[in-house]
């Protein structure tokens, strides 16, 4: 008997194929902009350079376990890593004031 695909299944599939790879790729791009190599990023989370390359190219995504390891290795909370890795142009215009305020706030902590 074939499984019925629900609306929620389709939404989850879209999230896993669009948002998560995009955020993961942005994190890799951000870390590279901080001078890290793909190999160094991989060693932070116990993965090979080839996996990080696939993440960077949006073919794979970080898991929560990877993100947790990254958070520990960088000694930064995950929301801070994500906001630092998110380019302003990718933030919807109506959310940009909140993005700027949060970015300013976390910048003031460092």
C-alpha cells in the first residue's frame, strides 16, 4: 500500500531541500570569510573536507549534531553564528530593521 503524501510532508521536503542547505552553505561561506579552509571547518565537526564542500555547494546540509559541534568549537551560540552568516540582502525587507538591531547587539558583545 502506497503512503499518502500529506501537505506537511511536502512542506518538510521543501524545507529540507531549500532552507537548510541555504543556511548551511551560508555558514560555510561565513567561516571561509573568516579565513578558515573547508578542511578546517570539517575538522571542527568531525567531517571530511568533501562533505563540507557538498554543504557549501548546497548538495548537503548540516545536521543539528554538526551545528552543536560547531557552536562548541567556535564558542558562540548558534543564533549568533546564523545571524553572522546571513547576508542582509537575503533578509526580507520588513525584517531588516530587526536583523540590523540584532546584528548590532551581538557585535557589541564581542
